[in-house]
C-alpha cells in the first residue's frame, strides 16, 4: 500500500496493531471502526537475537510518528506458549507449567491470557524489551498471544462431533482438535509448504488416535500462495470430510509484501 500524506499522524488513524512473528513484524494502522488505513511489514534483517531485532524495527517505525495519541495492541505469534487450566495457575508458579514447552532463561517474564474456553489460559513469554518500550511510549497497552484469539472463536463452536481446525499461516500451522466440546489438542508446527502442513495434520490425528474417516477437518487458510486444490490433492486420499475456507480478503489480495496481512486482519477483527 502506498503511504499517503501524513499517514503517521494520529489524525489519520486511531489504532495500531503489531503482530510479532518469527520472521518479522506486521503493522496495521486502523481507523476507529477497525478499517485498514495502512499496513507495513518489516522482516528481520540481522543476526541479532529476535527481541533486539524486533526492537530495532519498532524504533524505526515509531520515528515516523508525530505523537503517540492512539490505541495500540501487540500480538505474539510464536511457539513459546503453553495452554493450561486457569484454576491451577498462580502468578508465582507460571514457570512450572510453561517449562515443559519452552526453553526458559533467568529473568524471563510471563504473561497469561484468560480465554474463557472451558476455563483455560494461554501462558507465554513476551519480550521484556518490547513491552517496556511500549509501556514507556503509551503508558498502557494490550498484549496477548495469537493462540488466545483463535481459541476464543473456537470456544463458541459447540460441536459434539470431533473437529480438527487448522489455521494455515506463512511458514506455520496451528492445529486444534475439539471433541465433545472439549479441547483435545492445540499445537503449532513450522510448515514451509502444503506437504508440511498435511504431515502435521495427519501426525496429530494419528498420535491422538482420531479416526480419519469420522473427524471433520476445517482448513482456515491465510497463506496467499495456497489453494483448495493444493490440499485436496492429498486430503482426498486421507480425510473423508474436510472443508477449505480461504481467508484471503479480496480487497487486499494483491498486497504481496506482507505475508501475515490476512491473518493479522482476521485476528484483529475478533
């Protein structure tokens, strides 16, 4: 999207949503009705640690602002999370639950998203330098993990029959299995192509002993280069019931510079 005059004035937009992924940062500039005013994607450019590189990119973007009189939210999209029952988690014992999923380091901070889906929470490790920078600039802001946004919408599904939901993003697939309205699995895999995503799906179904002839598979696709035909070529053989839902927003179908745009638009609308 071409940047128009004074786009970085808070008169032009009211909200800024930042999606922090494993390969870069997606910035969405939104009006008061959540309509897209502008979008920017910055990929990581150095061998620095991811938190330091992310901070550099945010600094570059923030230098364009004439003030900070707008709302901001930060969404983490990574594998550094754990999903646990809310009633077991206390502020002093978060590391006891996340240490089995994530490599921990001295001084790590922890965040908790209360989802409301059967009283479960997402625990994750935010980047302290990023959160501190946003606190300094805005005083307060909202941050959460992408998995929490996905689970909030799936919590209203209400299906008794086993369902497998696959959120297909750039180089990543999030797989969720719900049966009898209970969360059976939520896992994230690196997936650089359709074959990787298919393998992850079949692996999850096999390990958790779900009958592929009975489960309903729903593919929710945000990767602009994938089509239903790409997946049907494999799934017609392995899965009896599946649906491909393409989430590529037609209005922005030609925006190829931001590989996370369509997912970012979707989760920001929830």
